[in-house]
């Protein structure tokens, strides 16, 4: 992480692209986390569930670049966005839902990400912890994320209708 908080998109783009890490830029800080490995099954198995549930005019994206206001860039595990938000190199506009698999990021980095998503007015933010297993589904209300569904299995009807069991979606990609 850049302690000064002065990193730019140019600094981010200069980072190595093939070292097994994901590099994101939030509030002038480069956040480094491992690419999905043992926990990659969540995005692999939850992706089709979201894809079948997206509202008209939207699509789901797995490990796709998302540019946020203020020269910030993240790579959420999954997201749902309107077709109109998709550009040549990723998603550039508003998104409906971001899903992140907890992967050992520090509390400080998680707080930075949450603040960036609130500032970008992302209406729905889900955190998946495959170790517990636990899903926390939050919605943006009055500038804060408020939990509206939580547990080892969740069923939601907003911002899309879906249900899933965390232990099931957390199984390795090759497992059936």
C-alpha cells in the first residue's frame, strides 16, 4: 500500500500484471490482494446464479475492472451493471451490485473500499466469507450500508431475486 495516499492510475497501471496479485486503487492507495485461488469457487459458482437473476438491461461480470469516480479502480469478484455502464476496458458507470469474497484484506483496506462504494452510490454490496461460511447482503441507505440478509444461506428479492448457500458456492471450481 502507498502510505501517502498519493498513488495515481498511472502508478496502478505500472504495477506487475502477472504476479498472482490483484491491484486496486482507492483514495490514492494501491491495495494488493491475491487473485482468487482457493476461494475462487465463489465467483465461479455464484456468477451463473447472478447471471440468471439480473434485471433487464443488465449483465453480471466476474473479475472485471470497475472505474469509480475520483480516479479509483477496483476489481470486484462479481458485479451486476447496466449494459450502458460497460466500456471498452471494463465498467465505467453506475453498478447495481458488487460482490466481494473476503480474502485477507486488512480492515483498513476493507473500510477504504466500503467508503469508495458508498461515495459511488453503489446500491447493493455483498460480502462472502467462505471460511465461516457467511454471506452479508447490504443495501445503501442514507449514506451507509445496512444489512438486509445474512447467514450461511441467503434468499434475497432485491436488487435481484436469488438464493444461495455459501458452502455450496464456495466449493472448488472443479467440484460438482
